[in-house]
């Protein structure tokens, strides 16, 4: 007997006809199918001034900051906000900037993997969590003080601005049902 035969109820070998198995969709096919079902507005086209203002705020906030730190902040906020679109985009950006897979996989649980992150990155990630989840407890004094100890005033202001912009981008992406895997910055 081989895989094309089986025993029936009387233990007699019978031919088995295997049903054809459809191939799994490719990532590109899955993204295209999800995007085709999207029916929500295009924020950039519907509110171009607001969109451009947000792009400007984002660019000003990240100016002069370490690109790896920028991406870690954006990834962590996107985790907290459950924004798959931004999480996918910024994880790819971090890889392109040379970020390690270990740090990318562990950033969601950075508090239990502190040895993978510098004290400055830890302070930024703690501030990201506090400001993203601001309704829970505000920004605790100890979290702010730790960030202030690692960043000069200008840098700290930019980190705060960056956290604000990624939270806004997350909310725009969630409200408009952006499709993870489709990077619309390259339109």
C-alpha cells in the first residue's frame, strides 16, 4: 500500500483520490485582496493640508535623532496601538537601517530584555509607553525624569514630538483601515 490507497471498512485496499489543494496565497496576493476590500477614505487625498502638516511635524520631530531610535519608538507605539500597517512599515524601515532581528523581535517586551537596549533607548521606550497610554496614568514623574537624564532638552522635545506623530499616524491608519504590507509612502 502507498499514499494513493487506503483500507476500507472491510480492510480491503481501495484507491484514494486526493482532492487538489489550492496553493497558499502569496503575501502580495493577500495584500492586494485586502486592499481591494478597503472602502474607507484616503486621508492624504481628502485632507491634503492636514496630511502635509503631519508629514512636516513628523520630519521636524525626527530631525537629528538616531534613525534606529526613531524606528524603535515608532515600532513600540505601533505595537501598543495595534497598528499593523505602521508596525509592518517601521519594522521594514528599521531593518533597512541595520536594526538586528533580535531587537526587533524583543522591542514589544523590552522591559524583560533590557540588556538588548541602551539606557537611553530604554528611557525613550518607557516614555513612548507612558505617552501612548497617557489615559492610563499620565506620564509619571520617574519616567519623564529618566528620559530627561538621557536626552538634552531639544532631543527630548523631539522624542516627545515623534511619539505624538506616530500615535497620530497610527490613529489615521486605523481609522482609514490601511492594509499592512502596502507602504503608501511610495505612491
